[in-house]
C-alpha cells in the first residue's frame, strides 16, 4: 500500500497478478463489466458477471461466480465459485425463486455480464444486483429445466434458455449478504423497473439509503425498508441499454453516459439535465468499452478506454474535459477493464484480463494528489 500512497499526479503502478484464492484460483476477466462495487469498510471490491456466453470454467463450475478483490492483500477471495455443472440441484420456493435445500436463493446464470447493474449498499453491508438473466446456460446445466416452472410456455418448450417471468424479472433484486455469506433474492410486489432483463445503471444513494436504477430511460428508486420500487417523476430520457454511470457525492447527482449522450440526474430536484462540456468527446462509449469511475479527491469523472486510447476526464466544476495517457508499457489488446475508485488511497484500480481468461493483472492510477484544505 505504501507504493500506492506515494504515487504522484497522473501516475501509474502495475501491481501485477493478485494472489490466488487457495481453493478456487483467480477471478477471470469479463467483458461488459466496467464496475467493481467497493465496500470501503471491508477494503474490498466485488467482481461478478458472466464472460464468454455459456462458459464453464476448467474446475467444472459455470461462470456465474462472485469474487472479492482484497485491496490491502492484493489477492482474490472467491465468495461463490459458480454453479457446479454436475451436481447443481435446486427447487422453486414459494415466490418462484431458485433455492437449495437450506432455503438459500442460488442465482443461476444471473448476470449476462456485469454491466452497471450492481452496487454496494453500505448501510446493509450487502451487494445489490439487478438480475440480468443470461440464456446461455442450457448446455452446461440442462438439469435446470427439470425444476423450472413448466406452466410457462417458454420453459415448457425449452425456448432459448428462458427461466420464467419471476426469475427473469429485474424488479426482484438479488443480494449477497457479506457477513452471512449467503445469497438472497427479494420478491417485490407491485410496480417496478420492467418485467425482463435490462442493462441499466444501478447506484446507491447514501443520504437517502435508497437505490437508484435507470431502466429504459426511467428512474426507479428502491426503498429497502419498505421493499418497494417507486417511479420517479423525472422525465423519461432517451438512453438505451449498456449505459454506464457513477455517483457524484459532492453534488448528489448521478452521471449517465452512452455514446453521444451525457446526462446528470439531480437527486434532490428529481430532474435530468443534459451536459455538453468544453472539449467533450464525440463518443462517450458504453459499458462494453472500458471503465467509468468518479474521483472524489480530484472532483472528476474518468473514462478509461479499453482500447488503450487513454482516459477522458470530465471536470464538473468547470464543465470541461481533459485527457490523460494510458498506462505506459501495457498491452490493452483483447483485455477488458473492471474498475473501482478507492477514496482512502485516492487511487483508481483497474483489473485487466481477457474475457473468461485467467491472465488478469491490476493497475493502480492516481489522477491528482489530494489537496489539503
């Protein structure tokens, strides 16, 4: 950690390969997964989301796994190895969710990729995921058809990996309880953000202790105490799937970007505003093309491009963009970026690895040293 703390402005440090989990090895790379939600009190960040469609790892587990990157130890910790393709045997509970014999909800092929559909809920110490059903499980886990609800035509006909409307609904959030080491799926009655999957933007609102989810251009707010979604009064915005974004704690706003569109959602005002900053890139990409983080020390949003084109930096205080060079001596070819920003170390962490490959390494980057007030 000392080398990271000593980093100067616009400085990189290649931390190399994280140490492997003693039983399960290392986390594999995954595309379309720009975000690793940070649990600051644990000094860890989470990584999940399928890689190559339908990929089964050499250890015989489907790649619907969950990992934690231990910042202080520079090591991987496997929280869930994924479904054992030979022995997985579940049932449906009273709500229609898949569960094991102990009643724990076991998600199966639950994140087509990670997208921006994940956030750490600090006051609950839980990872929250918006279920993004992946249909490419049928070859690896054919036994799953036997316990899915046969009253649904798509299940009965074994059509394109459908698991039924309850399991596939994005309005029923999935949680991983860190302290208990257990999965939990919560049934939410009433209205919610769509009946099927959507690759949207999920962010935690710490002051309100609620979750924000942008689904098909509409803002939904999730109340954890009431276990209910509420549709925002904000106008519906013309932004599509694969969007990415981040939370700005100084202004209590959420930035969302996709290609030519750049928006800010003001949480207090419940209102959207378009952004066109000086020097704004023509294409802001999407969650398939890098990683997007917010730097609280420098008060800046960083888009690190996975093609090695460098970092585009938005400065909200002056509504302008600047550019930083990519990490020197790093081959970005055929590598995906998964990332988080750690305020304690004032550093951005980037995991680079091929899709479903175990060739990953971690870079640390400091944009600006913190200025003493």
